[in-house]
C-alpha cells in the first residue's frame, strides 16, 4: 500500500477531548470524512503529555499503531471532537 504524503494537506483542524473539552492536537487533515486516524508526521502541535491520553481528565482517546507502515494514532470512536 502507498504511504501518506509527508507534507500532507494545508488545512489544519483542532482536536478536542469530548469529555473535558481540552485541546489535544492540531492536525493537518485531508478529505471531508470523519477523523479515524492521525498520522504522527502530520501532527502540527501536540498538547498531550503521553500519546493517546488526555492530559486534563486522563481519558484514553487513541491507541498507538502502525498504519501502512507509518506510526499513527487510531482514534477511539466518540472520544474526540474536531473543529
């Protein structure tokens, strides 16, 4: 399978915890669909202390995994809000 572009899209989205509404990530997202995975190389700003865990409420919002051979965060459904 093809690897994602390193540069990625220009459009950035802010990702918030759905439980406590604190900002988790600023991410370069491509396409119109819902957020399912975040490639680590496309993350612009990371406001968390450990990957996949909200720093404010401690909720686990994503799991670290490899997708197409590239490190990524697999988002748990209903745990984050994208604006």
